[in-house]
C-alpha cells in the first residue's frame, strides 16, 4: 500500500490531492485509509486540519503506533449511515472500486457530509491491462488474470472496473464542477521516458507484492480456485509483468466534484 501511495505522489507531481481544495482545510475524511500513509502525510502537511481516517469494517487496524496528533483512525462501514455530526471540507477516497456495492448511496452520503464548497475526490486503478501496440498478445496469463478478477468482483457485487459511471452518479447526488482525468500508468520499466520508467519500476514491485493478497481473496472465495491453481497463475503473471517487451499499462482514474455553496 505504501508503494502505491508513492506511485500516486509521482503521478500527482508530489501532491496529495488533485481537487483544488482550500489552503486551510479544517476537517478532512480519508476513506479506505489502509496503512494510513495518505492521512498521516496530509495531517503533517496541514497541521491545523482535523483528519479522520476510516478503514472498512472488515479490516484490522494496520497503522503505525506513532501518528500526528491531528489524525484519528476509525473502523466503520462506508455503506452504513455515516455517523458524523459536523461536515468535512474535503473527502478523499482511494482504491474503493472493489469495496463498495452501492455507489449511489456512497456519493449521496459524501454529499450530505460535505460542507458547502467542499470537495470529494476519488482515486482508483481500473483492474484492466492495456497496450498501444500488439504486445498484449504475449501477456496471455495477465489477460486471463484480469478477466478472472473482473468476473469475481462482479459476482461479489463490487466491480473493480466501474469508474466510468462515477461522474454521472456524482452529478445525480448533487455535485458540480465534476472533473475526470484518466492517466496511463506503465506496469514495468518499459517506457523510455525516465519519469515513466521510474513509475513503472515502482508499479512492478507494488503489484508483485500486492497481487497475491487480492487475487487469493477473490479467486478462492468467489470462484472456488485452489491455492495451487492461484499460485501457478500468479507465477506466470509475474513473469509477464517482468517482461519489458510487453508494453502493458493500467489506467488510473481521478475524479472530483464540489458541493455547491
């Protein structure tokens, strides 16, 4: 998770957010906080802000023992009624595509709990692989892998490829000034551009570390695969991930919207 955070900072040119938030946000909510690294960095950057970082209710706390005094970690269900009595100036959600069933309700809740003029920002990778040439033909196991992840996430009711509908759902919830940006992210250091090569280097390592966790969860629990079958598939996927002749990239979605004043 921390490696992926570093990738996001590279893609955002060192920033923690893309939305044009105020220079002095007072209350900030981080959803799906993971290790808490984004919330901790944000709390350090904005020491006057109160930062609340939420895990999903099915996860255990994995945050470091020492954190800034202005950040609080909580475990809660994003899809239940949010318990907050005071609004937020900024709500940040990262990698929530496979965590939420009802995005209509999610965006309605976010809108309700934002202060007028506040922003909701969503950041997420689409579980799909692309190339701009024919080299994807060599990535047969990777193609199978992402198709299986998509199938499992759809069966689970939490598709990992639903970012395209977020702007319309945000509009329906009442947000304005909705802005979508889709960024190509190399999956290994195949690009010639030094910055893209650096991003690809981090993405390759991050995926090698992270893929077994979510792949085992989805393929074993939802599709009934054995651990041996999953391990064999992942071994081939990692081999293709390390192959720089396969010019594969993922798409990272950034979308934000503002609650009217």
